[in-house]
C-alpha cells in the first residue's frame, strides 16, 4: 500500500491481483453500513496468504478441502484468498450487507472459472447470514470449521464479547483463527487481547511475513488456536483492573514477545476514543497531521466518513 491509497470514499470498486487472478470487489463507502467498504486489513490478510502459500500451513496442498468461515465478510476479499488456496469458504455478514457480498462472490467466481487450468485449485465460496451470538445462524452454517477468518471485525468494545462467543461456538479443538484488523482505539485493542488470550494461544504475525507493499504500522494479523478448557463464560469477560495491570506489565517488558511488539505498534500509530466529534466515536489523533503522508491523511478521512455513516 503505497502513497496512492488503493481505497477512498469515492471508489466504487477495488481491483486486486491475488494469486494471479484479477479480482474486482464492488463497494459503497458512503452507505450507512461499514460492511460495504473494502477496508485495508482485508487486503493485508489476503496478500499475506499469497506470500506464505508456497510452504507451511497455508500452502494449497494442506488447505485443499478445508472448511473456512469468514466473519464480518463485508465485500468478501479475505474469503476469496482462502478459496483460491483450495478451501471451501462460507462468507458471512449481516443481512444488509449480503446483496453486495453475493454480487462480489458471483462476479469473481465467474472470473476465476474462466481462467481454464488455473481454476482447478479453486475451492468454493458461498454466502450466509450470521449475526454474532445468534445460535440459529451459527447452527445453520454447521460448525466446527477448520479455519475462522475475519478482518476489521474489531472496532467497538460492545462487539468484543459477541464476537468471542461466536468464534468459540464455531470452533473445534483443531480450529485455527486468523484475524486481521486496524488499531483505532488502544482501549479496545487492550481489552480484545486480554479476552482472546484467556481462550486462545495468540501469535502476532511479524511484519516481515507480510507482503512488503500491503502492510501498515497500525494493521496487525493474529493467528490463534483454542486453549484446552477455553470457552467458559467467566473467561470471556475480564475485570478492568486485571486487564490494565496486564497491559502495564507488557509495556514494562514483562509480557510475551508478541504482546510487547503489539503495544509498541499501538504507540507508533495511535488512535484514541474521543467525545469531541459527535459523528465519530473512534477517530485518528491528527494533532500532527502535517507530518502524515498523503496516504495516511486519506486513510483518516475514510475512517471518519465511515463512522459518521454508521452513526446516522
């Protein structure tokens, strides 16, 4: 992601090359739903998969036929990355987002199927409604899954528990969770890590493992596996004092290596909660806006417009 941002509030479609395929994702950044925008974390995740698919757990020979569910799929970018590696993907979101998601799935599946031999490694991708915490929706997609993926699903504190409950309900003992998101609130970020680490073994993907172009200091990828005995309700909600003490310990250098790296990145590109702007609950701190690159400045404008749309 260079200085010319790939996405902006005026872009109606994003073209992205993934594993040799030119994919096009329609979007509507000016709608009233955040799910109709292609957010940068989805592109970071799919290009991470592309870079790491030659060997290891993300190579097609190991992913062929694996069942994947994408949470908060939005425009469907991340799900296509897994499908191109041979997975059978269920991309899910709220009902308001499904028409756009289905249009992107149909268009890009058709493009892939027209590429002759290259389509042989393609798995499948379908669309389903899934509201986090809705037991009927969860049962309908037939868990457990081999992989649970999601990008930019963490942006508000009240969503953390329903998201965690849903991930746990969709998981089996060997499920791998792959999440990517952009840090917009250090408070939400810290609470999220605390909740995740009560239930999962959490690894932060190093920047060196990401595509050299598709990465940013504020965007992180996490790979997680379920801990034994995880999923109890008392593990899902942790007291603020316990959370704060752990964060302070991490910042002091007493936490795990990936925790310390994560906290450093929060400081490097800090977002904060604010009550000054009634239209936006989470916005970028622009006190030093003159020092931002053009790309970073446009990113901040996109976020403010996105959250304004959500609040309407």
